[in-house]
C-alpha cells in the first residue's frame, strides 16, 4: 500500500518531512508514503490528489489543520472525522471515510491525544469570525471545518480506494482570526509575509491576536507531529483484510 497524504500548507508538510516540495507536486518521503502539496482550496486538493494516484498512491489521507466549530474542540485536539458535509451542508455517498481504518487510528491515538470523531464541514473560504463558526455549528453539528477534505474524499471515492481524515484544531470556535490574516492572503490562499508585516505596521494592535493564533497553530502542529511518528502503524492497516480488524 502506498499512502498519499494531501497537505495544503508548508507548515503542515514540515510535520511529515524536511524535504522541500513545490506546490502542486508530490514527493515520496519513504517507499510507502507520498506527500502531495496541494495548496489551499478544493480545486488544488482535487488536482493534487489525482496526481498522487497517478504516482502510485493506493489510499489517501487528508492531513493538516482545521478550524473548530464546537467548543469541545480545543487547539491541538485531533479530528478523526467519521462523516463529512459539503459547503451546502449536504451529506453524499461521494463524501465517505473508510470507517474501519479511521476507527483503527482512533484506537491507536486516543490514549495519547484528545480525539474527536464528529462531522467535518467543508468551507469554500476561510471563516474568520467566532460568531460565524458558532452559527455553522448550530446549523450543521459539525465539530470542525476545512477547505480541502471533501475534494480528496471525492477523488478517493471515484477511484474506490481507502480514505481517512487526520486534522488538528488550529483556531478554536471562540477565536476571531486577526484581520491581518485575510489582508495578507493572496489569490492562491497563501499568507504573504510582506503584506502581513505591512498591515501590522499600520495596525499594531493586531499583534496580540497573531501571537495567540501562533500558539494555537503550534499546538496543532505538535499534535500532527505526534501522529506522524505513528504513520507506519497507521498506514500499514488494511481495511480490506479481515485479519487487521482483530
């Protein structure tokens, strides 16, 4: 089995490897692990997941950070979603997780990390306001959201291969993202450091919020590194082989 890990951000890639990967490209970090650097958004995730399959991936993982929608989901908590909702709040058979594989991960990790298995919601854009996150939770019951997972799940479903979600909470439901983040985003969904620094020079009161977000993000990265250390065991699981279910 070759596992393709679809990852949106460079910082998330760093939890898996020190290798430099160009956006839209894939890189084997072991004989059995292929990191696919998609960049942000569903279109990028879909295209890069397909590229991972073309290079030999036989199962896929949506890997990285997520935004919390439930107050139960704290920074650094792990999301192993068992169900997915699209941006229109719909469930669909194309949005499926391989339940046996995800349950295997939960058994491996729940004694080490705080794990949630609630629904994961797709968003077509960054949700920055706490009030918006609370409203989404009220409407959907989803515990967290991201922008890439459903695209990866759909590619997996179309190719009849196993798929799971491994995400860590970076910004909790109680947090408003600093305005500096949205100001510094480019058309590709990346934060441009120059724009961020320029905004901070004109809006220095934004700095405490950025520091807080950085601490939360670091908690999520720490969690992903903990999971990464167990990837050999996680990815060796074969949900089709009855012997691995014992």
